[in-house]
């Protein structure tokens, strides 16, 4: 599948499974084998808002594949001089074979894709979509259970502004799963997503005992227009050791990170905790995404 990765909504189940398969192949490759595949190729990253895991894992993924990266951050770019994002991205993408962009503004990645000739990957656009995070989330779940169909999955926290849960909910609509939404009233999942995928279980209490997967998110302080509202809800759902131990045997706790208090450090050593493994899965998943969008077979 050559092309762009802008929104999970653009993908069919078969496309998702192709990405997950490529991720699995990438994880099984030796470092020596992987390092020969994309020699001479360049990945550009344009990050107009802060990032740790997405930026570093794309950098690691490209280098694992033998390619190189060039990086543009807003504070050192001509965007600071007033250049529009379309012009900046067209120039930077022209220096590379594939481009990743993260922006605080919804729709930026699609606009960039329309103005460049190389594959474009959405590294997160505002409160809209984060498709590569979703693919690594699905990869984590599939590695753990061997399947996705038949699972009961809860999403907890900021479901209004959290783009990771927006993308994940839309992706899970391709599978036979039960989804439970758990959030304060102020941060409920947008109604258009609820209606689109037919979610029936919305809770304002922490009911997690029967879940296979609990996907927790932080309250997105930077996206709240009203800071007083943020202060009201930021500590409403806190996962400590006692609460997580109430999850059923074999269940897992995920989080896209960073966490800012919603999961206590005491939870890290519990068997349910998977958020650090989840983060590490970003490298093989993004290796697979790069290979899939460039149309490169690992044996080429």
C-alpha cells in the first residue's frame, strides 16, 4: 500500500492488518538484516508541537532500516518568521523520501499531503487523529492476546480532546469488540464518533473489573479552553495499585504516555501494566508503516 497515512478513517480492516503484519515482520528482523533495506532513503519530520515518543521512535525506526532522518521543529523554522505551513512542508518534504508531520491544528497533515509528492504520515493533528499511535496500540493488543476480535476494551480519561482514543475507537469499529467509555461528563467522547461506531456503554464511574484491556489517557490540559474546567476534572480518575489489582486475570493496562498522575508509579510493577512495552512497540510498528507506505518489501 503506497500512499499516505493521514487518518484511520481512510483505512479498511485489510489495510490495518497489512500494517500490523509489516510491524511483526520488522520486529522479527535482525538489526543487520533491517539495516540494509532503506540505505540512501531520508525521512523528514516536521513537529510543530512537542513530542518525545513519536519523534524519537520514527527516528529510531528509519535508522534501524538503514535510512537517515532530517528534523524540523517549529521554534527553529521559518514558520517562526511567518512562513505558512504548506510552503515549509513542501520544501522539507522535497528533501526526503517520506515525511512525518505533527501539528496542533486539525487537518494539517492532509493539507501537507495535498501539497507534496512524497508519502506523508500524520504524527498527530490537534485533537483529531493519531493513526500511527493507533496502529502500535493495536499491535500491542494483538501481540498480547493473539487476536483483537472478541475483546472487551475500556477507554478511560479525556475522551473529548484525546486524539489517541478517537483514532483507536474508529479502528476498533473494524473488529468485533465491546467498547466501554469511561470519563467525566466534561470529557466525554465526541458525539459524532459515538454515533458513527455505535458505542452503547458510556460510564462516569470507574467500572473496569470485567475488561480485557483498559486504555487510560491523561487529561489534555493544553487543549482545554477553560483552565478551571481542567482543574475540576484532572484528578477524577486515578489508577493506583488497589484499583488495578481489581482488574481480571490476564487483562492489560495501556496508556499512550506521557502520564501526569492518572497512573501511580506503584502500578508499574503489576502484571497488568503494558504502557512501557506499548511505547517500545512504536519502533517496529513505525518501521512497518514506513516500509508499507514506500512500497518496499523487506526482502528487496
